[in-house]
C-alpha cells in the first residue's frame, strides 16, 4: 500500500463532543512531514535518542542512530522497525525519533498522525509529546508528557486497543496521570491505517481516533501548568517493558510502525511562505512553500525577471531567480479562508563555499558556488595547487599545497560578470587551551582540552551530530559535565583525541584515567608520537554513565622528546574524564604528609610562593636526580624566583639543619612552550 493516499475521516457528532465548524474556529496546518522522500528520516526534522538501559521502563531494545534497518522512509511512509537481533549487548533493536533538537516544538494546536501500528506480545509503539523543559533543566514528570497513542500488543484486548494519557507532577512533585482507551469494534490496529490526534487548547486536551473523541482532560487547574508550555514530538517502538510485558514465542519479528504523515495545526493560524529570504543573482531552483494540503488551492506570482520552473498550483514551487530583489506571493484558499501571502527576497553577494582551512597537501578539497542561470566558470587556484577533475565546472576539486593562498573564480551568467576570491589557509595543529603552552607532564590533562585543528587533525568523532551540553559543542566532539568537571562522552570505536604535551623528564609514570561505562566493553590505548606506550587499557563497568572510577596504568615509559599524545579508541561505549600523570620516581621519594610544605603554583613559570612563612628561612632547590639547583633566603610575603631553572621536576627544601619541610613542583619555562 502506498501511504500517501488521501483518506476519508467520518466525523461522528455525539452528545458532549464538539467539532469546530468552518468559519467558527478553524485549524490551519502550520507544519508537517509527509515522508515523500526515501532513505533515512529527514535530519532537518528528526534526530535520534540512542542506547539501551531500559529507558526507565525495563525495556529490552537498543535504540539506534541513522541505521536504515530501524528507521527509514520508503513508499511515502516513515517505517520504524523493531528487530530481533544482537546489537551492542541487546537482543533487540528499534528507533526513537524526536523533533526537539531541530527546534520543532509547539504550544497548543491539533497534532495528528496517520499510522499503521505493529502488533504482538511485548510490542509497544507510541506517538507522543514531551515538554521541551526535559532538555532544559526540568525533570520528568514536571516537564509534562502527552501520549497521543500507545498500544501494548498481545492479542484480543491488546492489539485492538489504544491508549491516550497525560502525565505531570502533582503539587507534591509526585507522578500523576490521567488516561483513557479506545477499542476497535472489529479487527486490530495493524490491519490498516488510522488517524490518531489530540486537540490542545489553553483550557483542555482531547484525544481522537479517526475523528472520534474518546477522552478529555481539563488543564486549567494550577497543578497542570506543565500543559501550557511548548512540547516536541516523539515516535518510537519499544520492545518489552513493565507495562506491555515481554516478547514470547508468539511474537513475530520484525515489527513495523508505518507513519503516513505527522501534522501540526494551530487555531486560526496565519500561514507563512517559507524559503530563502536572500539569494544570489540568477540563483536556480530556489524553493518556496506554504503549509497546506493537496486539496487547497494555490496561485503563485514572482518578480518579473524570475521564472517559476515547477509547482504552480501546488503548495511548493521552484524558481529560477532574476537579478533584483523582489516579492514572492501566494494566493492560498484553505478550509478556513483565503490568504494573500507575501515573502520578500533580497539579493546577497555570491561567495565561494568550501573550507577556509585545509591540511598540508590535502587532496580532493571541494569548492563550489550556487547554480545560477546561463553560467560559465573559470577557476584560478594558487600556483602549486592543482585540479582533481574538471576546472570549468560549478564545483571543483583541488589538491592543495603546503602554503596559504587565494582561490579566484571568474564567473559569467544571466546577470553579468563577476570575480570571486576566497582566502584559504593551511591548518597547523595547535595545542589547547593556549596555543603557546602544551599540557605539562607530570600533571592533570582534562579530556575535553584536546588540541585545536578540528576533525581529522586534532580528533576524530565518528558520529554526525553532537551529544551532551558540555564545552566546545561547536567542534564536533561530544562533551558533558560529570565527575567534578567535564568528560568526553558517547565514545565510539575508531575515535581518537590528541593533546600537545611537554614531558618534564624521561622515565616511567603512573597514569590515572577517570572512566565510566554501563556495559564495560570499552578499550583504548595511550600513544606518544604515534607509538603505543600503554598496550590495551580496558574500561570496567561502573553501572551508570555518570558514575566514574579510576583505572591506574603503572610504569608507562615517557620521554622528554614526546610531544603529541593520542587517546585511541579500540572499542567504544565509555566516557573519559581527566587523566593524571604522576612520575613514579618522585612519588616514591615523597616525604610523609606532616613534613610537606604548602606551595603555589605547583606548575610554575616565574615565581614560587610558600604559605605560612613567619620569619626568614633558608631554602635549597634540587632536581629529580638530586643535583642542587639553587639556594637562598625567603622572607615572609616574598617569593622564590625560579626563572633560571630548566623545565622539569624539582624539590624545595625549607630550613637549615632541622629541615622544616619539602615540596615538589614542576617548572615550565619559555623554552618549553
């Protein structure tokens, strides 16, 4: 069956059920996904929630990301498929899609989907909404949840029955809920498509199946304030759980939830034309559209030097633009009224797209410009840069050199001639956080303080989207707050991170890695200058992603010539926090704690301070090999100048024959940066 065949809804008017009539109050479509493409779900609409762990309900499935076996669009339908297969430690896979991360959330309106539900014991499909506050500091159930439709499979009384439920936090903060159910007179919900919807206003929320209302809740009481905030949409199929129970020998796999469309309407909403608000002169295939249905009428007009190439009479058109700014107009007639919509489009300068920073001798670097009418192209690269393919196309591929340079394009098109220039610089990896200072060893290196340089240069992150809310979210690495600081999370097999370091002295070091993992399958290695120094380091299970433990690796050989450290992931599914490097020899020489001095900073460049000095004291400085490196007197409130010391590990001895104490510090100087 092709999903996007229009269907007929028979509205049953019964006592106590109100249906808005045309002209009284009318819902206008403001957003929809009609699933008319093919392949993975539209990433501009849907993102994935990923993993196992039961999801608070002791479920059995692993929700995957961008895996076409579990979520795909074909034949005009979104298909979410639950499969019986071994994956990441789980025996079942499925998908859970959400609209939040693409800023698709709404307050009030009619939300509906046309769905053919799966069936069978332990199968639990859902089309539902969650308050956006869940991602903004408000925990469940205080964020609010609206289940538009849920089904728990398992035969008669199950596969033919759906539920609609509201969840919130009561005055005491405990979970409260209200729900109802609807049962088909014949057949089951897996036999054919049905329309599931809610109508949500400031006063109440109503649940419908095929236009038949089966429950309503008054949301005006203060305790239900959650339902006056914006909510986003979720679609998923769970396998097993506390409510549906678990699959048995009668359960058939795979199971599919097929979604014909998802639509959001709002009461008397003014439709808007969407599309570019600025284009380059003569740009081809500029799309404009309005939210609507096929049986509405549409009449489009564009500026005089622009041309509608397709879509006249439909809700979406393609336009080859002219040379000047202008207004796109649409006369749109809906079930509610006639609209005369306008959308102004200005002209913007054309620019060459492509990376402004490239690697030394990097090949196949793509540069392009937007497609314009009647265009011809002449690309002129810097002297040592060569073409990899056609040099007169709109898009070119270049093999770069080791030098910065200017890329020039001579363009002729419908609107005239132009000359475009793009400055391209060669990336040379720099350390973080200060491009002038490396991470000192011994010392602490936080995993989130990886080098600058970007993907493939300073790190490799295998996932296409960022997870977490930690620092450096614009750099492609997944970070979050944990373990008294930050960690790199969602680590996958094959990923790596690099850190520019300076090793104080050659010798063996003990290293403490802070890690967290649920399944304990993670493994990684420590490389220095490309050489494995640690063998394989196994990550144990800690029971939760935010519960960290220490993995100690002893007697790791490091050299003063080591300058680039890499954490290389052998197998994923763990979080990595801070890494502490302690020199094994210096640790063995430490004095008892009651003989220690309080000094700062421990990693010092110029001045070393000693706390609680009440009278002048003699001091001596010794390096790690026991050679005397300096001596003098320290007075209360003054410091010890250590600028003359070379980089390395040192000991400060305070006092004369009756030595008062000793402390260790790390010297970093200009020549070690």
